[in-house]
C-alpha cells in the first residue's frame, strides 16, 4: 500500500490596502481624476464664462473702490510652482525666468495653480466684499457677480462632482451625456442650495435695517433702536452659523445633490450642515490634506504645462520671424494666456474632485453609508405607459371544441 502524497495548498495572505485604508483610494484617485483633460477643459470653459460675465458687470456698473474685475483666467496665488511655500520669491523668479536677450521671446513663468483654500476664497470673494463699504453701484456689481458665479459653477461643479463621486464609488466612468442630463435636471436645486442660506441671511438683515432707519429719529430714536437691537445682537450667533453653512458647506451640498436619490436643495443644505458640524475634525483634516496635496500636484501640472507649451513655442519661433504671442492677430492674447488659464483650471478641477471625496468620507462617518451607495439612475426620455389590458367582453370568446361523448 503506497501512501499518496497530497498537495497541500497554503493560503496566501495579503493586505488589501484599499479596504484597510479606504481613504487612500480616494486620495490617489483625486489626483488622477482632477488632471484629466476633459475636466480641465470644462473648468477652462467655466473660467472663461465667469470672466466674461464679471467683466461685463464691471463695465456696466463701474463700482466704487474696485479698480478692475477679478482676473479669473490667471492663478490668484502667483507663486512659482517649484517653490510654492517660499516667501522670498525674488531669487526664485530670477532663476526660473530665462534671459530676455536670447531672441526666443520665451519667459519661463511656472506659476502654481490656486490651492484648495484659495479656490474657496475666490468663490466667496464677492459676498465678503459686500461686508465692506457698500454703495448702490457696488451692491449691484457684487450681486450680479455672485449670481453669475452661482449659475456657472453650480453646473460645472455639479458635473465634476457627479463624475468624481461616481468613479470613487463604482470605479467606473459614466458617459458625459448621462452626467450632463442629471446635472441639468438638478441645476436649479444645486444653485438654490448655495443661494438659500444667503437669501435667509438677507431676510434676517431687514429687521436691523429698519431699526437703523428708526435710529435717525431725534431724541427717542437711538434709545428705542438700541433697546430693540439687544435681542438681535444675541441672535446674531444664529446668523453666523447660517453663514457658515454657506461658507464651508456649499461644495458638500453640491456633492449631496448629485449623488443622493431624488435629492433637492433642502437635502443638500441639511446634509452639508450635518456633516460639517458633526465631524468638524474630519473635515479640517481633509482640508489640510487637500491643501498640501493640491500644492505639490499643482506644481507638477504647472511644470508639465509650461514645459510642453515652451517646447511648442520654441519650435514655432525657430521657423517664424515673429514670436508666437506677437503675430499681430486676435489670437496673441489667447496664446499668451493659455498656460495660466489651464493652470488655473486645474486648481478648480482639483477643488471639486477633492470636495467630492470629502463628502463621501463624511457621509460614511456620519450615516455609515458605503462609497458605492449613490444614485445611478440617469434621467432620460420619459418611459411610455404599459399597454392597457382589454376591457371585459371586448374580445371574441374563444371557441372550445365540442366534447366527445364518452364511449
């Protein structure tokens, strides 16, 4: 009797880092999604439309104490990409800028894109300017620009958040047609989720505005207005929290509306407020990670874009008598501003992608909802109703064969 040697299968144990540290997958995918060409192009279009609307409002209203409209097509930070944390920039700029007497007409300006917090500040700059000295023309200019930013970036941010969340959760890329259809159907809800807290704050300001007029009455006016303002000053804490929902939660509300089933503006605002105020430490840590990650990744994107454009520009200048940006056509401005335009677009793309990842992390901690639990229904054409069953007696009766007599 011979003993049969059986092969013993030794189980192989490995660590699934995506399951052990689910946040790492979101961090790594944030980078790969944010520098995708389609996302950069969409943000570039959004920046151009925003710049056009703000320039138009500046030309119409000519606001006091504002010298020029915001330059949406250029990075606001204006720091070299190779040294984004350097405060003494003179030597760095001189080292990065090539000599001007080489005849190529190229100046190496590898500027770093806006960081996560800087993009957040650029979105909120108009409401903050309204807290300064306010006049009629200045108020009209700031209101027009605020509505323009909400209208444009509720759609652009909604598309980027929808595609990012869908790829984070399901690890697949949805068609752009489905993304645009869903965001278009919820565009008003996305815009209203940002404007709702602002409208509530403006309504709360009506009472102190009336009391301000009352204080102009001689003798009794200041006393009556002052006494009535005491409870309003105590209630200002609630107004501050309402403003905080808009300031800190508007990207989370956009992500909520494009990811949850049948979500509307109220759902987006309530979820963003709950997640931000129930898990503030998680939100702060996520913002810190996004701020630092955006610095270094944005620097790489800036160097890559500048390098590619410089190579193309040098090749063109070798065969042309004039520089690419000095041909004397209307395209000179486009070529001159192409690099800062694309670099700025990456900052905005990274902002919405990182905000979508933050929303999934906060939702999982608060509601214990997995990343793949998102609305996958794409709105399409209305489905036809099922055919009605025929009414009784409308069909001819079926004839049955005559029964044979039993033999």
